[in-house]
C-alpha cells in the first residue's frame, strides 16, 4: 500500500506500517491546493490527515485512493459526500484524544476563575497585584452544562465531578444503553430543553462536531439564556459560535469565555494573527491545541495504524460515510451452496430484472457447504424473478420480506 500522511506526525509512530511492507510518505507541508497535485502524481491508496482539508478535487485526483483516515474524531475537513460518490471510505479515530481535550477544557475553566493568564502576564511584566488576582469565585459546587456528550464530553464530566462540580446534559431518547449507563455512573443529570440546560448553568462547555446543524448554534438567543457572568468553554469547533453575539454578551452581561478554537483561525501553525475575540479581556484562549499532547498523539497514531492495517486486511473500521440504516423496501434471502459463480448468477438475474441492489451480505453456515445471502432491493420482485433465481440447482431456497 502507498500511504500518504498530509499532516505532521511522528514518523517513528508509523514504523509498524513500514515494517509491514507499506510505503509511507509523511509530507506535513501539503495544503488543500497542493494535495490535489500530490495525489494526482502518485498511486496513493490511503490518505491520512489531521487538519488538512480534503476537497472533491483531491478525491478525484486520487485514482487509486480507497481510504481517507482523519487522525482524530471530527471529519468536517473531508468532503464526505464527494468521497462517497467515488466509493472512498472515510474513517476516523474517535476517543483517542478525549482526555487531552478534557484536560485543556478544565484548564481553561481554572484559568478564567483564578485569572491565571492575566496574573502570569503581570508577573512577567514585573507587576505584583495580589489584591486584584485574589478575587475568584471558586468552581466547587458550580453547575456545568455539557453540550455534546460524546467521548470528550464524558471525559470533561468525569473531571468536573472530581472538582465537586455538578454536571447536566440534554436528554435524548435515542441514546444507546451503554451511553445511558455511562451517564448514570458519571452522575450526570439530564434536562429536557436547551433553554433549561443553558439557563441553569454557571459554565457551558461545547463538545459538538462541526456540521451544518451546529454552525453558529451559539447565537444571540443562546447567550440570552445564559446567566450574567457565566462561563462559555469551547474546545470543539470555532464556527459553532457567532463571534459578534459572544462579544455582545461579554460586553453587556459579563459572560466570560475560554476558547481553544476560533471562527477565523489561521490555516498555518505559525504567523501573525489577531481577532476581536482573541483580544477581548473576557477571553482566555489557546492555540487550537486541545488534542496536542504527546499522550494523545501517540494514542491517535496507534488508532490510525489500526484503521489502516484493518483496511489492508480487507476490513473497514470506523467508517463515517457508510449507510447504517436499512435501505430498500424488500429484503431478498437466498440460501445457496457455497460454490463459485452462484451469487454471480443471482446478481445477473437481479440486473436483468432492472432491480438495484442497495445493500448485500453473504455469510457461510458452519461446515462451509452452504451460505445465505441477504440482498436489499428497491421494489418487490415478480414471481418470474423468483423462479429464475430458484431454477439454479445450487440455490437451496429463495424468500423475501417487505416493509419500510
């Protein structure tokens, strides 16, 4: 396999792939634009990115490209619709940097409450002002609302509880049993509405993905629900906040903010940059470094290698652009002898009937003599269609069920 890493990653962490006989290229200086030419100029099978944007042009240029791995949880820097249209898997590495982001989230909260950034700046400048910097509320007994109860949200909840902070989150009926169990064990209280969640909180912490639904979710109405002087923490995506609305809330109602991500942050890792948010006196900020601990990077690298090795073995894990719901109105079941060409003839019959296969799975029975194929189709087959499949001596039985 030809594997291209288009972001900075410790080459030593990728050694298992090299040892496995794969060609690994680490090229952290690639950009959204130069990535297109790079993929066009070589037969890259797997692309690994962290922050580099992968657009439709890049996906089209990569003729051999079969897998894009986002070395982290969020995949909003990859055009998943374009990848899906070209049959390219997009996989992520979720949960590996959750602890690092949670640690920074708590660090921002403590820095806000104890004026650590301004106090350190004064000390560095030769100013002693114990009277000013001894004025802090303390965070024990405060109420923290978590928006986005994934791996990072849970990691924040667990650390907040250790500080004596009560944690609330939004009730959602579609949460898994495992998530419900984790909520109970973490002592998280659930509320029914966003207004209730935000309105009761002393601190609101954002841990949502960057999607169309979350873009600027923190608007003027959102901040209107927050308590005067409350704290907003954002270590998720910069564009989930309306910066003008946040600035107005800080100016008029004393809202304070701890921000690791910014709506207009630079694409490069170094350079001059300023913004009305980053220079606001009510903001304590960091440089989009939530996942940038050595521990997190090692965990993400290992997770990335696991995804790639599975792909090389013919398995796809953590794919985020595959349909998970059942498609079609008909599930056709074909029990057949496990012989070469049997399924090919079944599929030829389906094609001749102008039916489209939406989903398909074939599994062997123990002993390896027979197998069963389940094939999801758009519409109900005719009797002639069923008879055509059943007429093959290697087909043991054919049946179907309908339903939405």
